[in-house]
C-alpha cells in the first residue's frame, strides 16, 4: 500500500463520518426493537431469541467479508465496495422495518438489516486502519468511537425530539407501533447512505502499490480459500488477541442483556407495568431513548477525552477503568425510581461505551499484521457476536427460574459481568505484531 501520510484532525473526522450512519442504525435497533417486538406480540422471555440475527450474521458475514476485502481489487478500492453495498441494504431495511405487519416479518427484516451492517462494519474498520499512520491509531479509533456516541445519541433522542416538536407520543399505527418510531427509522435510512458517501468522497482509500496489487492478484480465489484463510487466522492468532477473548465475552454478554431488557426493566421499576399496550410502557420507551442518548453523548465526549489518557497509561488500563465504572453504574440502575436520577449511572455506562468502541481496537491494531487487517478485524468481531449468540440462547433458559422473570435482575446480571470483564482486561498483555509471542 502507498505510504500512509499523517492526516489532519479534520481528515480523520471526515474519514469516520460514515460510522455515524452505521451507529445511528445500531442505536435504532438497541432502543426500539424490544418495544417493537412487544407491540407485535412477543413475550419477555423470548426476546433474546428474536435478537439472534445480529450475532449469527456477524459470526458468518464479518470474517468472510473481512477476508474478501483483503483480497479485493476494484476501481473503487479494496474496502469501499463492501461498505457502499452494506449501506444501501441497511437503508432499505430501515425503510421497511416500521411497516412490519407481524412479529416474524420484523424479525426477518432485522436479519437483513444486521447482515447489511456487518457487510459494512469490518471493511470500514480495516479502511480506517489502512489509512492511518501507526502514531494516529488511537486518535483514529477513538474518533470512530466518538461517532458511535454521536450517531447513537441522535438515534436514541429522536423520538423525544419529535414529541417536543409536536408529534403525539401515543399515536400508533394499526399494529401498535408509534408514529415517532416509524419516522425515526425513515431518518436512519437517509443517514446510513449519506454518511458513508461523505467519507468515501472526502477520504478515498489509498492506492495499492504495484507490488501489493501483484501479491493480491496472485492469491487463490473462491469461498473455499476465503474460509481456509479465516481458519489460518484463527490458528495464528496473536497472543494479545487470544487474551482478550474472556474480556470480550463478559463485556458483550452484559451489553446485550442491557439493550434487550432495559426498556422492560424501566417500565417495571419506574412505572410498575409489564403491559406493552400501557401508557407507562410507551413512556418507558421514551425514557430509554433519553438516557440512551445521554450515555451515548457521554461516550462521544469521553472518546476524545480518553485520547491523551490512553496514550499515557495505555488502552488496556483505560478500558479496565471504564468497565469498572460501567459495572457500578449498571448495578445501581434497578434501585433508582426517580427518572431524573437515572442520568447519573449513564455517566459510567457512557464512559465504558466510548471505550468499548475504541480502546480494544487500539489494543488489537498493534498486534496484527497489516496485510491481514481485514480478516483479523472479522475474526475479532467473532468475540463480540459469539457472546451475544450465547446470551440469546442461554438467557431464556434461566430467565424465569434464576431471575424470577424480572427484567431488572437481568440488568443486575449485566453489572456483575462488566466487573468480570474489567478483571479479565487487566490480565491482557499488549504486544506489537513484530514482537515475540
């Protein structure tokens, strides 16, 4: 690849604008899919099973797309074709989601939406890594984390803003889905494509050198070779990456617990209801959007604030501190019955969320060989989706028996797991790719 020039801060920001649209889409899922499923007739215990789309598509799509993007030669570059196609599919899915007529229609669209987001995600992270000078890696990925916070802040707060602007919070379609939710998804469809186009236009990929093009052209083609490369990457995984598996397991099992059950939990703890047709349940959905917007705004600010601290103490210790803050905050949420006080624990969750989307990738980027960034970014995502898949399959088994059918207990479980993630992170040894394993 051509020599990576030192980029200005404005160039790094433009390069990461596309992440805004991706994360606006994820924010819509996190804040609205559980209520949408409940409006369409799902029961609380089955909610994790309806979220299988994300981890399953991530497990299959991201490693394959990552490996393919390492081998792609096109006039648009190695990575760009993938996140352009993914953005278009994502927009179409967001357009369709609020018009779901049945529970299984919504679940099916979520499968397409998650597959589209996964097609976009790994090549986009690899593109950022390709483009940056090693000394700018922490700034680049933490800027990406900032756009995660910004995109999700706006997606979470959009329904409340629409109510503030005069829309009726209780106006629903014939399937019980609020009009404010429908409009938020339509806005997300526009943001998904436009933000990616902005990044592609302002910060195109660096051209490959003739030697790199020759090396890639000589690689064997076909899905069999792609799968074989993923297997080789798993076998040759750097020690730093292996040590991060436990941390990622606890961290992402916990976050999926939070996203799926925070709306039912707050409906119960704040409004004393489990009835999805009640005004209290709809109000809890707005509260989730408000506190979710706040913790994502905290993540947006924290991502930039963490840059000098990360450079000083290292990504590992910064991430450990953030996970401890989130653990304490998550454990406190079920005890809070004043909605205004809910914003306090969101400080800790926001700090951790900003760190999750940046610091692990800072730790990873130094440990993997540059010519295999795509496949290793895809493999690394397996450490996100496998815990989510396990959560989807296991939580329904003990939701009633061990957690008493109480969504607030799921939030407490998430807090405990985040504490375990902090401990696991402290034991990771960060090594550069050229260091001895």
